[in-house]
């Protein structure tokens, strides 16, 4: 999670395994007596259109299902509990295609087990030549077969670090594998793998050669004639350290194949559709004012500019607004805590029409998000890093907080609302939308706050730390300790140049872990850039087409 100096405000979410389920929200039901005035906001963003989608990119989905026996959090991931599915990959998906496996449990034995659900954990993916997940499951020591994902004592479960990921793997370590398969919110798992042709293509599909993985551009997975993937899942119950045998659940896996024949990821005409859900009477009423409508359009215009920067090339497609009214329970979710956000995503996305399912990313706009562990407030949260494709799960979307200022931001804007007229806090809100959508499309923070962990992407350098209150923190100042970004990066102007080899420019990436008010020779731009390989990962997501 991110921390902003000077006030307790958090930006973003590092999704890590949280054993157990999120806190249930107790909603006080009251009569809906406040009448809404004005007309509903209809998004009007220049350039946003369904025509922005790349007609040459195709997305197809096959649905697989199976039944398997549940295991507890501390029980071994043994082969006898696997659910096996054969995924047809005989179509060449191009040099920048991808396979996404979106898995959910469709029948959990709630009549026997009192709470929670099950995580569909991808324990193996083999393309006939390579093992692509490569969990330690030999059965020796305390690996994934010997003792399971977690070690549980006295009702508390902690990571079993010997249940790890071996090299070569499509995942660089256990942490990154776990965030896709045991997410903090909801019980779905979403795994996206870049692909290329098994016989031709640049680069060739030399997965595993010299430890290659797809983050360094060498390890894309095979597609093409004669290729079949064998996917194996085990269903891990969320709230139980161990279970007796005979308890079964049903697994559904949507195998989503994205064919992209462009030479370079991000060079096509790709776009992403957005469902914008306005949550609760207060937010809806603010959105119906002239100023609220102007600010929402300005916010999405900034998001389009940030995602359509050079090298990323993602535009906004169809923008659809929904009002989650009091009558449908929206007022109960206009102010939520981070522990309740899974219910917001699950219940809010389930209200969307079936025609919207699997077609767009859900952006929830609400008044506030609180962090109970710090008594602070959060600017935004994503349902997952690499979020679910489909609605109705606890991770189906991302949320941003307006702090009740949607209709009061930018008093200096008149008929237009250019960047120079916008308040810095509003630009921060727009950047938060882009940051959280970056998470949802698959990006981690560059470095976490303590500097102990970093993303696996080769062109996002690791930053140094400074000590605050006896604890290490990655800060803008600590990144600048080696000098200024402009001094170390020729051509830096704060808006269009990202310099991955210059540590002082680390703060300039969109996925910097915290919000910041840092400007260096510019009124806008710092902290709004994606690196080349970050952009490639964004473009692998099947909702970008």
C-alpha cells in the first residue's frame, strides 16, 4: 500500500496473500428519501470510442469445468487432488498475443463449511515441452506437497516459504505466483501469459533458456499448430487449515486467447472499455451537476492521455456510466473500509447487465475508502494485480475516492478544463485512476514502501531507501539522493521521457508506490509514465484489444 507524506492517505494496493476472508460489512438499512435532481452524467471524452479498438486483434474464449476435492490452507497440494484441463493452443496468437486463465469456484459446499470459499490455485501449466508454473512439489522437506501453501498454528497461518516457485517459471517467485492465485479480495484466480508462435516470431519462444521469463522479453509461451497446454488446479479452502476428505467443489475456467499480430506490443490501435459506477446518493448527485460532469470528463481525459502515451498506445473505448442508487444498496458502499472493498466489487459488479460481462474494466467512484489499520484514508484500491475478467467476484474492479469533492474540484475551469487550470489534488485523483487500472491490468508497484521487494520488470530500476522513525522507506527524496532526474537523464521534461537507468527518475513511473506532489521543472507529468516493458504487460491483458 502507498503512503503520502504529510497526511494519512494511501495510494494503490500491493496484493499479497491474506489468509481468511475480508471483513463483512454490516449495512444499516434506511429509507431512501433523498430525491436526485438534474440529469445523469453521460461520458464525453474526446477520442474515446468503440472505433478505437484494433480490428485486427481478436479475443476468443473457451469454457472448461471440472470437480475436485478441497484441501485446507496447510494441506499438501498433492496430485490426487488436481483438476486437469487441456487447453487448445493450436492457433498462432502472434508475437504479442496472450492466454489468460480466469478461474472461479462455482459451487462451494456451504451447507457443510460455514464460511469462505475456495481459491482455484494453478499448480501446473505444461505446454508439452516446458513446465511453466514450476511449483516445488517433489514431496521432500516442507514443500507444497509435504505441507501446503501455509503453516497454520493456533488459528494463524503464515507463508510456508519452502512451498516456492523453482526456475525456470513464468513467475519469478512465490510472491508473484501467489498474488495471482490467492488474491487479497475474492476467490477467483487470473493468470495471464504472453505468447508467440512456436516456430517463428521475434523473439522466438525460448522459455526457460538461461532462466528467461516473459518479463525480460525472452520467455514468451508457445502457441501454434500442435500445441496444447495442460492446466492443473487444486481448490484450496479459504478459511480452514485442514479438511477431511470427500468435500468437493466445482471449478470453471475461462481460457481467453488474445491474438495480436502487431510487431511491437502497444503499437496497434488497442483500446479498453470502462464501466464507471457512481456509488451512492452523494456521489451520484455530485455527478449530475455541471461541475461534476466536467470533472468526470476531465478525469477520464487525463486517463486517456496517460495510457495513450508513446510506447503504451492504449486508448479509451466505450465509456458507460452507471448509478448505484440508494434503492439498490449503493449508499451502504459510498464510504467503505479496505476490509470491505471485496463486497463493493462483488455486489456492485453483479448489478451490471450481463452484456457488460467480460467486456470492460469496472471503475467504482465513491466518497471515501478508509484504512482501519492506520486510521487513514485511501485514494484508490484495485481488486487484484491482474484482475478478474468477469463480474460478480470480490476482485471485479477498482475504486477511487473523491472525498466528496467531485462537484467542487477545479473552480478555475470554465468552459474547458485544461491541465493548467486543474488543481493538483484533482490531477492526483486522475493519476490514481490510471495507477489502479495499471494494477488491474497486471502491474505491481516498482518498489514497496520498505524497499525490500520490487517488481520483476527489467526496465524499472530499484530505488534506494531512507530511514524514517527507525524504519526504511522508499521516498522521492531517497531516489533523488544521487542527484536530480533532469541532471541524469538527457531530454527529461517531466512528461514524456522515462529513464530506467537513472535511479533519480524512479519516481517518474506511474506505478510508484505512493502519491506525491513532486514537480521538477514542469507543472505536470511527474509520476505519470510507463516504461517500455510495463507498457507491454498492460497490452497483454485481454480487455485491451
